[in-house]
């Protein structure tokens, strides 16, 4: 295992789906393209996928916007997939869309609440 992979595994073990992180938008390479890059103050950057963002790119957070995000997905690649907490930065049909996505975080949105909790 490389040093980068080892560092990512260690960091990833301290993150959980749904965890909130405050971050700053650091890049929007091509609105409507791949999404936005977010600095959450960790060794690994965050990404909000274009599919989560509003269709109207004028509603996307711009570079320098500081806001809250939730950890949406973590996998082997050293990048934190994020979901904006502010509903104004989400696609209008986010809840319906999320039910169609294969993601552990999306699955949490559709599972019934455990009455024992």
C-alpha cells in the first residue's frame, strides 16, 4: 500500500456518511460539467457531483462560498463525495433523485426510521 493510500485509509476511518463538514468552494471548472471542488480543511479534497446541483448553474455556489456539506460517499479513491446541506444548492428534485441512486448515503434516505432509536 502506498503512503497516499495508507493516509487515505486512515482519514477515511474517521469520516462517516452524513457527517457535516464546513467547506469552501475552491473550483468550478465548467458550470454544468463535473461539479464543484470543496476544501474541507483535510488532506483530501471534496467534490459535489454535478448531478446533485441545480440544473440552473446560476444557483450553484461560487468559488469562495463557505457553507456546510454532508459526507455522501467514500470509496477507494482519495476524494470525499459531498452533498450541500443548504437546499438552495441542491437540485429541485433531490429527494426523488436520491431514491434512484445506488449509494449507502442515498439508501439511508429511503430506509424507514428505527423506532427503537
